[in-house]
């Protein structure tokens, strides 16, 4: 028999979400969203249930519902099995150097290291850093290539959200994905309130006949591009997600169109004091709880952005925000946690921090793990047997069960002062850095040699493609 | 009455501020005096309180709106009395390849409320369009915003192009990945890490601080 799992009470209830759903649908039908693209507007206009008013598109609730019902969320096995996991990194251009600990611009060498490190810790998601030492038009292609060559899960399932900044770039990544048998998707980031980036939409439009899976994300900011209340921002987020998804559904009928679980129902928080964007705040954690409730309601995969902070350094501030956020999200039922390694509201990547987070995740996971209620664990006979002055330390049961009963941390060691001094007085960051280096050195996964060769050929071709270069060249 | 006007600006009480301004004008007080002794000192306090993080953005915006509505009332009097020019003309844009505009919009809004005449070109703007607009409005200052590292890197050549075009406008830069160090390296005239400091910077660059 198991002891009942720990869980969090409260949050948005069904009636409340029903109401929000109805209001989101009504807003889509009456206010609509802006579609700054002639071609897409034309496509939309061909469908029943669509009203075009200038460049605003409005959809009937039944049509929106169709789009939502058609979305397929093909989660990987590790998610289905309820495993705890971390998604680590996304487009950081600055990082802490793994050797020196100093802040610097990320390079292709860092990209390889961080991907190997992430893979060694079974992390998933997008490529962690942008290789700033290669030309702009090759950066995203190299990020995919490196991720596929050196890791099992990265850029390869529903928890990726990689950018393809131009049509030409998307085509190269697509070709590589096909050569490597890896996942390829295209994502749309909406512009809150209620609009799209015309260029981003145009790339999707041009890719629409290829049967490519497309996902949608939006990032309304409470008090700036959305109402000041978190609840209002969540409602706007629902509205934008559903309306945006409907656009994809109508525009890309050959592909699976879905809401990116990575940012589903995102409602960003903002500091009116520092006029800046905030992650890891109290309100952001509250938003995560709403997000979890909504994902359960709509049956979307749950992945929470709990590994974020506004701290610039891997310090107590960062650790506190991430641990509390993850614990609360875990209690609310989340098993997947996102943005590992990110500091400074997502601007800086820190490899050793991924090692620390891996430990924090295990720590929390072990607090919340299922506990057996049994005669064996009540140990009544042992209590009878050991009398005053006796000890349990030499008991057979102790010997047999101690590893099961205690979780052994690897980083948050339980040394006493003398032992710590004896071990070299290392800070957590130093220890994490050493562990990271060891994990990278020992990492062994590599993609099939022939596939690697093929990817190399495609990359060489990309290097010389002037159309690709032009597609991302800033005209100055 | 000047103290009261100043207080109404600090409190962001638009109704009271415009009421007092109208009354003062009716009483024959010159617009210069109203501006210099009532409105501007009020906004100065707001600026200081914002800088010391005592007042927060929505409060400052409310004060700025009260200030704007009151200065609008002074406008018809400028022609007779002179002295109604703005602090300067600024062209602002998010650079090509970048669609992040939340920060740029806030900077633009704050600069306008501080008394600059703003031309906001939006997002994903080619440098030539920025140069053209600066020439068209005879801008004193150009503000460039970038949030992507790629577009941030392109700022360097953008500054060269602006200088090469013969434009007299100075260039200030901003956006979350940008640091003072980078701004100096690319030889911009100035950098500010947030919308409030952008006002101080802009005033300094046009010699009105
Ligand atoms: C909101 C957001 C979006 C929205 C933008 C909506 C909009 N209308 O702007 C959407 C969803 C569309 C978006 C899209 C993308 N984004 Co984005 N986005 C953000 C996010 C979360 C917040 C930015 C923001 O609004 N901040 C709030 C404002 C108020 O702050 P601010 O811009 O810094 O402005 C202040 C100061 O910098 C200064 N300032 C700003 N401009 C100027 C100008 C002058 C002259 C002066 C003096 C001062 C100044 O004053 C402002 C007010 O105080 C950031 C995360 C972050 N940490 O910044 C990522 C972020 C900027 N995005 C990023 C990326 C990669 C993208 C995408 C490529 C998609 C993706 N994969 O994530 C696309 C790119 C599209 C494109 N071509 O531009 C990265 C950039 C990495 C990098 N450094 O290169 C970031 C850092 C997130 C991340 N780590 O992945 N994004």
C-alpha cells in the first residue's frame, strides 16, 4: 500500500476555466486578431466561420474548437512514463565559461560542450546557446546540427522550440532533419496584443504545403502588452493561443498544428519599478499554477518554466526562486521543468548551473516520491528487539534498506566542517563545474557516422549559399 | 498656486493640473512661468523619485500625462510669447531583423512625456529608412533598440552609416543585451539601460540637461 501522494490544493477550478474558455472564444469572435499578411488573409477568407475585417480575422467558436481538437501532442515515452526531467537552454548568446567561470559570448565550442553536458544529464529541449563565432546565417543550422549529432532528445521532440529565422534557413534545417531522421517543426511567436510578426508569418506561409508540424506561442506581458492582472493576462494568452492556432490550422492543413507546450498559456510578468521583464517572481509562479491547471483542462503536456530567475549569477537568489517554483509546480503535478541553465531572465547560460539544477530536481523529486506503507517499513520487530543502550546500526534491516530509505545527494553533500575542510573547501559552483567537465569528457553518444557525414555535406553547402546568406543579412 | 500645480503633477492628477493651468493662464500668468515654476519642477521630482525607485512606472506615466495635458494648454500662448520649442527631435526604431518593441515603445513614450518630439518608426527598420527619417524631421538624436544579439551586432555598421550620411543626429542605443561597454565599443554617443535613464541621456546629448 502506498501513502497518498503529496499534492497542492486549490487553483483555478473547472467552472472558472469554463468561464475563461467561453470568454476567450467570445473575444476571438468579436475582437479577433490582426493578420498582417495578404496571402494568409486570403487563405483564411476561403473558410466558413471566418470573418475578415480589414486585417483583423475573427473566428466562430466552432472553428476554433475544430482547430483545438485537431491538434496532436505527440509526447515522448519519457514523458508518458511520468519521469521527472529538465529542458535546458534556449538561444542564449552569453554564457559563463566552464573553465574560467567568466561571462563571455558563446561559441560553437561551448555549444558542443553544453549539448554533451545536457545529454549526459538526460536533459531535453532546444539547443542551449547561439554560436556567435559563426556567421549569422549559419548559426541556427549549426545549432540543430550540433544538437542532433551529440544528443538523443535535443531539438528532437515536442519540447524543442527552435527558431528558423528565414525560409532559406528553415529549408536547410528541414533537409538535415530528413537526413538524420530527426524532428522538424516551424514555430510562430505572436506579437501581443493580438498580432503576428509579418516576417515570421510569411515564412510559415511559404512552408505551408510541406506537411510540416507548426506550433504557436505567445508571450503577453502583464501591464504592458496585456492587462495588469495575471488572471487577465492568462485570459489574453488563451485568446491569442486559440486564435493563433486557428490561423495555423487553416493555413497549414497538411501539417499538425499545435500550441507549443513550452510556453502554453504563458503570461509574463513585468517590473514597474525597474521597467523590465521578470522571471521567477511570486506572480510568475502564480501564473505557472494557472498554466498547469489550464494544461490539465485542455489535456496539453505540462512543462513549467520554473528554472528561471532574474538573478545575474548562479547564487542564492537564483537557487531560491528555482527551487520554490519547482517544488510548487511539482506539488501541482508537473514533472517537466524548463529553462535549465538560464540566468538573467533568460539572457545568460550557465553550464555548471545545469548540474546544480539536476541536483535540485532530484532533491525535490525525492521529497515527493511515492512512499510505501508496509509492515516492513514500520519495523515493529526491530523496535521490540533493540533495547535501551542498543543500536540499530548493525541490524540486517539497516544494511539492507539504508540505500533505499535515504537519498544520497551528489552535490549537496552532508559533510561536517572537518570533512569539508579536508575535501578542499570547495564551493558548490566549483564542485558543479568539475562535475560538468567530467560529464562532458565522459559523454559518449554520437549520431551514426554516415548520417554525420551527410549533415556535414549539407552544412558545407549552406556555407556557400548566397541566397541563405542574403536571407539573414541585415542590409546596411 | 505653483506649489499646488507642482503637487498635482507629482500626484498625476490630470484634472487638477489642467484646472490650475487654465486658471493661471486666465489670471494672466505667462506660460513660461507656469512651465518653469510649476510643471517642470513637478516632473523633476517625479524623475528623482523614479530614479530612486520610490515611484514606479504607471505612476510616472500618469504624471507625464498630466504634464502633457497641461503643456498642451500652454501651446496657444507660445506664439505670442515664444519659447515653446520641444527639447529636441528624436527618431527611434527597433533595428532591422528585430521585432522586439516593448522596451523601445516605453522609451519613446517616456521621451515624449519628457518634452521631446518623437518620430517612432516601429520595428524591423532598415538603417536607410532611419537615416531618411532623421533627415526629413531634422532630428537631433537617433535612438536604436535591439534585443537580439545578431541585430545588436549590426548596430555598429548602422552607426557608421548614420555618420557617413552626413546626418548631424547623435546616436543612442539600448536593449537588454547591450552594455555600456558595447555601446562605447561601437562608438555610439550614449547608452541607457532603461526608459528613465534614456531621458537623462537624451537631455544630455541634446545639451538640455
Ligand atoms: C517579449 C519577448 C518576445 C516577444 C516580443 C514582443 C514585442 N512586441 O516586443 C516575441 C514573442 C515576439 C519574441 C520573439 C522572439 N524572441 Co524574444 N523575448 C522577449 C522577452 C521575453 C522580453 C523582452 C521584453 O519585452 N522586455 C521588456 C522591455 C521593457 O525591456 P527591454 O526591451 O530590455 O527595454 C528596456 C531597456 O533595454 C531599454 N531600452 C530598450 N530599447 C532602447 C532603446 C534606446 C535608444 C535606449 C536608450 C534604451 C532602450 O529601456 C527599456 C525600458 O526600460 C525577452 C527576454 C529578455 N530577457 O529580455 C526575449 C528575448 C529577447 N527573445 C529572444 C529570442 C531569441 C526571440 C526569437 C528569436 C524567438 C525565440 N526563439 O525566442 C524571436 C525573434 C523575433 C525577432 N526577429 O525579433 C532572446 C534573444 C537572445 C539574444 N540575446 O539574441 C531573448 C533574450 C529570450 C531568450 N533568451 O531566448 N520575443
